[in-house]
């Protein structure tokens, strides 16, 4: 699951795989602004066939948070 999420993040945020870890914070480590994060969420929703509700979105700070959310929804 992590590898697929990492690949999406690398593509959307123009980062290398080595820059994206489970502990990477979207704002501090990956320099993603709110617009980029929303684009990322849409791509993840499309890729995994899910819908991320507002409450879940508020709790996402790291790549690991995304992976954990996806594992719960899968």
C-alpha cells in the first residue's frame, strides 16, 4: 500500500521516492500547499475508488496517516 501511495505522491508533488517516507509530513517535509494536498486527495480517491470524508482529511498530516486511512477503508 505504501509503495502505491508513495508513487502517487511523487508524481503529484514532483518528489523522488527517497524523499517520501511514512513519517514525511505533507506541509513541512514535502512542501505541499493546501491546493496540492487537495489534488493529491482527489488522485488517491480516484486510484483507490474511495471517498475521503472531511473528518478523515483533517487527521492527515503524514504519509503514514494516508496509508493507515486507506487500510481502514479497504
